[in-house]
C-alpha cells in the first residue's frame, strides 16, 4: 500500500480551510495554518496543524505525528520567529516562541488535557516534543 502524499493532503486542507470549509475527518476549530519562512530557502511555507488555545496565544506541537525527526516548520520558526497565523477566518502576524522549562511543562500538561494522543506521539518519537507558543504581534 502506497504512503499517503502528505504534501497533497496538506494542500487540500489549506485550500479547504481558506475557503471556510471543514476538511474531511478534521475539526476546523482545532486547526491553524502556520506560515513560516524557510530557514535555508527564505521561501514561505504554510503548514496546517492542530492548535490548542491558551489564553491570548495558541500552542502548536512539533510532534511530526510521532516521527523521531522534528518537522521542517520547527527549524524554520526557530530561524525566523516572525510567522503568519490563520485561525478561523482571521489572518494575523505572530511571534513563535519555543517553550522551555517550567513554562513548557505547564503548556504540555494543558495540551494533554485537550489532546491526550500527543503523549503517544512523544513516546513513539523517542524525543521531547517541542511546544511552541504563537502570540499575536501588535504594532
């Protein structure tokens, strides 16, 4: 059986979300489109991902669905923390901050309350999954 074409799946999810629809098998309210700038290429890349609201910010996880390798978008936002977020019908500039220490611990606990399957992703990955806070940029 052939592996699913993740690039094609992501393109379809992005198009559906931007058109105001709900991608099959997904909850639009739990999705966010994150546009980062390529760490090496400098090109913009948009990635759909699950989001966990956390007060005035959004949390996303570099789980890569439990893959041992951290996803490319994570390296991009570490190199270029100014990102674009599309959540609901809103598109906004944001700053991406990988969380560390106690703050990451609190955020991880919050994420697991909302989406306990991320614990399995971390176990499968064999690495600590980065938690990233996305905060609206003002001014």
